[in-house]
C-alpha cells in the first residue's frame, strides 16, 4: 500500500486529504476513484517520497505520494 496525500485544489477535487492505495502506477486509479481529479491531475506534480514521478510510473509499496497542484506565490 502507498499513502497518497492531496494538497490544495487536488484535495478539493478528490474530496479527501489522504488515502491508502495499492502500490503501482496510480494515475489511472486516482482518476477512477475521483473523477473530478481528471482536470486537475494533468497540472499536478507527483512526488513519491520526494522524487518526481509520472502518473504511469509505478510507485513502490510503502511510499508516500504527494499530489501537488501548481502554487501561486508572492
């Protein structure tokens, strides 16, 4: 299992701040579980234990995946 943490607009679209998912490629699983993520996910950075990954890359068991939408700052 992996821990998926959603931030900002991704959390709003998913309706949860965090959840557990099976290890492996998670992009399709995220959109299947949370259809509202489809429009947000394509603009998000995915970080598995702090390392950037693509939605179709396998995420190893025990990892934490952060779903980070673009942030505006000042």
